[in-house]
C-alpha cells in the first residue's frame, strides 16, 4: 500500500512540475512552453531547488534582452533610411 501512495505521489509531482507549471508560467512570461520546461530542467540541474526560480528568471531576462535588441536594430534600420 505504501508503494502505491509513493508511486502515485511521485506521478502527480512529475505531472505538476513538468506539464502544469510550465503552462502556468507560459501565460505570465509569454514564452514558449518548451523554453519554460527546459529552463526549469536546466535550472534544477545547475542550481538545485533554487533553480526552479533562477532558470525561468534567467531565460526571461534573455528573451527580454533579445526583444529589446530586435527593436533597437529595427529602429537603427528605419532611422538610417530617413537620412
């Protein structure tokens, strides 16, 4: 009986951590679910339990910086044409 509870608890933990949590974070971060999933896995692998926070935050910062870079380059190209 204890093995059943341990197995079902592990199953629900894995489902919540790997499928439900990335979908909830996806709506807040506006990032692809696979990217969120990989950031959670990578964060846990590199930083342990703190990686649950560090991984997605790092990926979010990189995505934001990438978006700023694209906007900056677009503005440079548009302003270059108006001279």
